[in-house]
C-alpha cells in the first residue's frame, strides 16, 4: 500500500514538471495510464461482486412472468436485466463509489485538464488501508465535538485576524489585505511564526498576545480530545490484534484472572512452552502482562458468553481460574460445562466448603491456595530435605530431575505389558516410575514389576528431561 501511494505521488508530481523531455513525459503518461487501468479493473470487479447478477436476473425474469404471462421474451429479459442492474446502480451512486469513478476519469485523454482529480486515487487508497481507516474512525466517533471545537476555532481565529487587520492595515506594509491577516493569525496561533508578518503597533501586539492565548486554548482542547479518542482506539486495536492471535491458537489453556496467582500460572505455562491466553476484567492487569511479558491476553468478563467465544473455548485444552470469588467461579464452571462438557477445569477455592461446591458444579480439580501454601510451609519446616527434592522436581531449570506425565495411547507397544517386561528402567536409566494412574482415577504408587500397563494409563515419572522425552516417544510408538 505504501509503495503504491509513493509511486502515485511521484508520478503526479513528475507530470506537473514543465521541464520534462518528450520521452520522459510519455513515460510518465504511460505509468499514469497503468495506474488508472488497475483502478478501472478494480472498480469493474467491485461493481460485479456487489450483487449476484445471475440470481437476480433469473428472479426478476420469473417475477415478471408471474405478473404478466403475456410478456414477450424480450420484455422478460428486459425486466430481469433491470432487476439485476438496480443494486449495482445503487452501489455506484454511493459517495465512496463516486470517488472511485471520478478517480479514473483522467483515463480519457480529452480530460487531461482534470488531472488534479488524480489526487482522489490517494483518498481511495487511504480508504482501503486499515491503519488510515483507524485514524479516520477517530473523527467519526467524536464528529460532534470536533465540529463544535472547529467552529469555535474558526470564529476565534477569524476575530483575531479581523482585529489585526483593522489596526495594522494602514500601518504595516506587509498587510495588503484581509488574507494576509488570516495568514498571520493561523501562523501565529499554531506557533510556527515565519516572521514575514509581525505586528508593529502596540494594539497589534496586544491582539497578538490575546489571539495566541485564546487560539492555543482551543487548539489544546482539540488536541486533548484527539489524544483521548486515540488512546481508546489503540486499546481496541490491541484487542483486535490479540483476537487474531487467539484465532490461530488450538489446544491452549485459558487463564481466568491475571492477579499475582494468574501471572504465576502463566509464567509456569510459558516455561513449559504451552499455549495459553489470559483474561481479566481489569484493563491495567491485561496491559501489564502484554507489556511486561508479551503474553496473549484479553480484557473481558468471564460471566459473559461472548468472552468465551473470543477466547476460543471450542478449541481450548483446559480452563484455569485463579479468581478468588466463588460465585464467579460457579457461574464460570457452569458456562464452560454447557459449551464444552469435556474441557478440563481447574479452579481456586478459598475454603474447604468452596472446594466441595466447585467440584459439585463440574470442576475437575480445585486448589485452595492458602491451604496448600500453609501445608507446604509446615512441610518445609518438618521435612526440609524432602520438600527441597519436590521443589527441584517442579523447577524447569533443573534438567536432571523433572516430573512428567506420560499417557499410554491405544495401539502402543507398551499396551498390556508388565512393568518389568517393558524394560523402562533398563533402557531409560534416569527415569523412575513413581505411580500409575488408571482412567478411572485410581492411583498405584510405587508400582511393582508385575503391574500391567494398559492403554489409557498415565505414568507419573521422575527423571532427566531428555530421558523423559525419549520415553514419551517410545510409548507413543504404534505396534
């Protein structure tokens, strides 16, 4: 888009140069015609696709036949043609479509005097640019305020120019007419000040001071209005960019609540190279995680269905709620269960009673942060070495000791094989099978060699991260 705009401007400026040779002028005319032909082709395509000509032609012909069966074939075809062309003519009569048409008028050599109309091509390109449409939306949103302030500015600047003209026209040799006074007022109020016209009378200097103060006040108000709208539009633009990124996410986690606990969850998932998106009702929290961590996040209310559509719940792997409000969590769980009955839901509960309620309404796991934190602190005081070992297993920078879940899929070579015959310990020396979780949730801790592995079982393993990855690939290998 930028290249086309620059090329169009350069070509129009070159055509206006009277010192061009005949060959150079012919070359720029050729380039100009190429641009116009492209716009003409684009215009014709837009006219064609603005309505379904074939369907409407057939519908119009059939309607004419039903209304008057005595019509001749030519009359029927004419009625169908009128019906099919009517929406296209309506589209061509729209203001923006008229701009498109006027922009290609200089195609005809007899109308070269209208070359100034070529500037409309740039307006047409601006209309198709999302970034430029973004700025034009600012004026559309606050059109009433902008027009009001612009009217005040025109009146105040006009009064300043008139007063300056009255006191300086016979004294200042640089003021030849009211246009010079208007030029001076605009240049002075906008703080450009070329110095070609300056007040020389005491009253003219007073008018200059009052004019600059009053004019700058209106300018500052108008600038603050534009900045406030621009800030709001940037937030919307940022949300649209996030929504486009979320559209490409699949098998991701949705983190509800971006306070300290939510940020900790996101940080752990990021360390695991897992895809996730955060959501919070407070805009400042969303802005913080986007700015500080470059994570994908949206501002939204998790009790509204539209928010979950934006978060891609239909493609999500699971939902993690760190919101401390039980009522919000209950509503959240019910809404997610209604749209995705198979979705994994992990919620936080403040009390044991909260845990029971959240599990009853459909949560898969409920974590009480304060209770778990207190237990860990007590465990660290009573059994510091054992707690240190567990902490190492949860740290991602200690490659030698990682805890991982490995699911045995259907058709795996490890299906219906005893643990001792699987040779996991022999082939993966740095891996220890801590437990086996059955599909129904039963857990077998420290399984013996005679334990039989079945498809759907989940192996809880400790070991080096590389060995765990090799074990995962071996188990997922089909027979």
